[in-house]
C-alpha cells in the first residue's frame, strides 16, 4: 500500500514537472526579441552660444568662432521619417551648426560619397523647406530663417572655393523669431542636379518651397521632422 502511494506521488510530481517545463518552453518560444528601428540618417544640431542677432539677410556673422553648446540629434529611418517622437525644440533666435550623417545597411557612414571631390559635389545641393517658413532675406525685422552651407573641404582634402561650391551637408541654421510659435514641419532634401546648375543657386533658394521646379533633378534624400 505504501509503495503504491509513493508511485502515485512520483507520477504526480513527474506530471507537474512536465507541465512546468511545457509552460516554460511555451513562454520562451513566445518571447520574440523586439528589433530596434534602423537608423539610416541623422541631423545633428549644435547650439552656438551668443549668436542671437547674428543673422543678416541670407547669412550669418560671427558664428564660426562661437562657443558650442547643447547638441540635439534627430535620427531617421530608411523612408526619411524622424524616429524622434514629437518636435525638437530649438532656440529660435540662436544659430546652430547642422551636420548630416548618412548610413548604409551596415551602419557605416557614407555621406562623404556625395562630396568626395569637386566634380561629384557639383551634382548635389541641400535644401531646407517648411510649411509657411519665413526666410530672413524676406523680412524687415531680421527675424527669419537662414540656412547657410558651411563646407570648407571636400572629402579628398581639396578646398571648397566659395559659397557656390558648398553643398549643405554641413550648414548653419536659425529658425528666427518670426517663425516662433506653431510647430513647423520641415524637410531637409539632398538633391542631385544637372551639371553646372549648382553655380546658379543662391542661399535664398535653399529655403524656397519651389526649389524642385527651379532646379531640375531628383532628391536622393528627404528627411522629414518637426521643429518648434
């Protein structure tokens, strides 16, 4: 009788262990790892302290020697959508350094491919447009947006000769006091254009929503984000 009782207990214990193992296996199988969003590009905004009022017309004064402050990075997926939740908050009256990073499928930076030498860079120009974004060159208050490319060298080490050769992968930017208030939906576009066209593009064109009609070509990159 005692042996039968022990056997019954053993059967129950084994069944319980088997059940627990089964439950554990099911739970383990159901734990699908969550994949992170793949970052394919980023825009880095570095605050330039003491640059309030540094904008004039389509350009800045005194920003190249300004002390750098806080850095805000906006990451983008392969479709150009911002992975950052909500709008980024910039001081509308300060200037910022803007730096573009582009990554291949292995996460290697490839933005230098667009400016590897003068001939290659001559086919590309960056534009920054937004809904109802007021350009500084169109204001009387000096309180509008400025987007000023700032490259000094090509990736091969040769010098960039003046504003018409600059591309805009590196730039200075201010939103401007006249653009304060409502959130702005911006698009940073890197456009491939016809040979010789780059030399006709002025700084005021870089903020023009109609740039695609003025400068024939195709956008190779469109990064969409909100700013306030």
